[in-house]
C-alpha cells in the first residue's frame, strides 16, 4: 500500500471512531485524546502532539471543521481546509486517528471516545477544559502540556 493511502486510512469518520476505540481498548491500549484547529502546523504543535502521544498507546486528534474554525477564529480562517489539515496530522507517525468535528467544542466527540487521558495545551486552565469532568468521572486523567514559547499559528500569521 502507498503512503498516501495509509495517511487517508487514519482520517476516521465521526461515526466510525467508536469501533476503533473499542478494538484498541480490547487490546489493552490506553487512549489519549486532544483537539484543535491545527491550521498552520508548526514546531509547537509537533512538540505538543508528540508529548500527548507519550502519555498513552493511541493518540486521537479531534480536528475542528472549517466551519467551526471560522466561528472560533474569524472569517479569514482557516488558512488550510479541513482535509488538508487532517492529512498533515494523519501523516505524523505518532497520530493514530484524526476525526473532524463540526461543533465549536469537542464535548460530544470526547463522550464518544471516552479517552483514558484528555490533553490540552498550556494556554488552558484546568477548569476551562471541555470534557475534563466527564473523563475524570470515568477514572481518566486530564493533562496540560506546556507551550513551546514563540510558536503560535496566530503569531505566524501576524508576521505575514
């Protein structure tokens, strides 16, 4: 199989991810979940995502849809469309699945995945992490990974 096909296989439809998770959990894999827009992938994202994956056996990335990014970041965003962003994320060897979601928050997706570990970046306060209470109530963990200073998609765009 060619590499692009392998990348495409990691982009999972919302209604299919539960079956993947059940299979992984049956095999005693711990599930890590994070989410974001990942519009312009940079070193800060790589650092963050790789550290998230280090916390468990499988990493699922919830990806905001184009419409969701526009609502959250404004009409000029995203720079890259959701399929392009999904393929870039799926090309990372430490990402096991990418799921595009339409909502402004990943709450419903988190409730479908029921991750063992929910991860967010250092710009989040624990009390503001969507799904944290749900994950912890089921015995899961919530981790905040510090930002790498100087790396932000918004800052990159300001330089242009």
